[in-house]
């Protein structure tokens, strides 16, 4: 019979690495939604780095900040807005991808890039600064 600790070490044979963020560059998106000009900054935030053999898994969340040229009040952003209809953007342009540079505790450095896959706008709902609620979907790449 196998002991629980030896069984779990074979299942979870990875290293949970410490990391240091060397530099951060946000993803920047410019959009035009219902005559409102938006600048969206998406800041990548690493939450976990795992190493399994020679492979890495880097877990990333983002913080989204929206600036508008026409701030106005409205109901606050909340998770329920995704059931409402998203506004179609007249124009969406990714000005730059988000890039993080990490130094890992195993002595390596990794460049982590986030790229936008979709942006949804909810102009009937507003953040605390009067900008429309915006949801950005992204993919993560590293080398």
C-alpha cells in the first residue's frame, strides 16, 4: 500500500517558483464606441509560476483601466453586466501588447506577453470614473 505523501509527490511533481517582476508594460487598446474615444490599459499581473521538468506554467491575471473623453455617471460595473448586450465598437486598435519580464528563482528569466482576443463594451454601465465598463479577454505567451 502506498502512503499518501508518496502518492501526492508523484501526482504533483512540480516546483512552485518564486519570481521577481523586472518590468511591466501594459497592453494599450484604443477604441471608438458610440462617439466616445477610449484608451484601455491592461496591466498583466503574474499570480503563480510552476515548473515541471523543463516546462513552465505562468498564471496571469489582468487589471483593466479605461480612460474616456466623455465621462458620465451610470449604474456601476458588476459581474451581472455580461448578461446585457455589449455595444459594438466602431473601431478597436491594439497599440501594444502587454509585456512582463520575470526573474525566476531557478535562475532563468522569462518574457511574458498578453495579447487581446476580444474586447466587450457596456456603455450603459460605468466605472467610478465615468468610463464605460469594458471586459478584455486575452491569451498569454512566454519564452
